[in-house]
């Protein structure tokens, strides 16, 4: 186990340096390192490490949601207006619909399995989009129309929207499909998750105002609370549901809204934690891939990914209808909304760990989507923003 631990961390650091040197997202290298170190090639990762990879992915998902909640500013969404609000859910919905239509004929999936696959693939990657948009904002391109802030605000909420849908669909699959209890369980899961998140967010802010605590202590409290909320979701199996993921995200969102300076400091700590967490997340996802199945499913997977991206692009253009953006700026917005990585790595193996028949298909399509869209998306953003966006005169 310790050997695997060291190999994963060192390989993650090494490929990060290599990928940054050649201008590609580090996560792509981590994924390839996982495939190389995993059972499919060198088999250097301890089976015990692979057995706990599910728990590691859950922790990574908590970190993703907390970071998204702390960084998401509702005022930014409101300031960006209708396009940013629509970008929160319309492109992802269009992509999920594409998988609903094509999943059954291409892979023989049921509608529910296709919906699960669609929600896994539909999220845009903050690991690719955020650095790209920060570069755009620093350069001054698109500043006159606030294009980068619009994309950032919409992308953060897009991830949350998709993860909520994923939790609902996997919950349905875990209970063998749609049941009358779902009519009560789904709305109560959402409502109770939001209410508990609001209460916890207010409580945390008030307690931390009264009791001076180091940032690292706050990080531990947030992470521990997230784990407890996640566990509570699994424990409640009756007609009344509870969404731990919604509760975690809402807690972070409320805390960030009520105390922005503290949220920025806490967010920086979670960013540091994410540096190590993403190495394990992407490497272990790569290690879980079955290369023989991936080779067999390569053609159908790429077809589904391309169809989903096409529908997603249509959704982005639909969101920008009626705005002052010209065709170049709209094209850049479409390109910026294509990369996949972070959310796919965090949730793509969950259906497999649940024993769902679609598990290996979901994992394979997700990994291929990351390998194709993350490097191409990052390169396209860096290449196109000076050509497609306008830089106002100083």
C-alpha cells in the first residue's frame, strides 16, 4: 500500500511538470499514468489501494462541491444576466438528452442507464475552464462584454446541476428503477438538502465569527461535515430522502455568501488540498480502466461523445441568443464549454461500484471523454481567445 501511495504521488508530480511544459492539462497525464501503473499494464498499484479508491473518489467529490460552493457568487450570476443563468443548465440538459436518445441504440442501455451516462459526461471541467478563463481575464480580452466571468459563473453552477441529477438517477437505479416512493423521495431529498445546508452554513459562519479558528481547522470541520452528510444520505433508505451532496454544496454556498473574505481563505486551503486529491482521483480512475473493453467500445464511445458535444454546443448558442455577442465570441463560448475532466473522474466509477450493469460502459466513455476533450479544450481556449475575442483599448 505504501509503495502504491508513493508511486501515485511521485508519478502525479512528474506528469504534472511534463504536461505543463508541453502545454497540456496535467490531469491528462495523471490519467495515463494510472492506466500505465494499473492492472491493465504494469500492475504496480496494490489491490488494497484500488479497493479503497471508491472512498477516495467520494472525498474528492466533496472537495469539488465545497470548492464550487465557496467560489460561486450568486451576484456574479445575476450581474452576468440571462445568458449566465441559462448556461447553468441548458447546455448540460441538451447533452443529457443526446445520451438519452443515443444510449439505447448505440450501447443497448436502458433509458435510466442512458440518463446516468449523460449526467456523468455532461459536466464541464473547472480544472480546464477556470485556468483558461483566468488567463483570458488577465489578458483583457472580452472584458468589454464580461465573457470570461459569464462562462466561469455558468460553469460552476453547471457542475452542481449535473451532480444533483446524477445523485437522483443513481438513487433510482439503486432501488431498481422508478418506484412510487420516488415521487416523495426526490423532492424531499432536494428540499431537506437545501434546508440543512442553509442552516449549517449560517451556523458555521456564526460559530467561526465567535470562536477564532485557524483556516485548517475550518477545512477539517467542512470536510468532516460533508462526510457525515454523505453518510446520512446513504443511511436514509425510506420514502423520505436526503441529498448529502446538495447539503454540502448549499452549506459552502451560504457560508461563502455570508462571509466572502473567510470563504476566499478557506477556498485557497481547499485548492491546496485539491492539488494532492486530484493526483489520486485521476490516477486511480485510469487504473480502473479495462483496456480490452475500452478498445472494443472506442468507436461507439466517440460517436456518443461527439453527438453530446454537438448538442451541448447547440445549447450554448441557444443561451446566447439575443445577446450582443458576435459570432466569434459565441464560438469561443461554445469551445470553452466543451472540456470534460474533474466531475467525470469523481463520479464515473460510482455506477460500477454500485454493481450497475452500465458501470464499465459509463467509466470507459467518461475516461475517453476526458482524454479527448481536456487537452483539446485547453489548447483551443489558449489558441482561440486572442483570435476570437476583442481587447478594448486601454
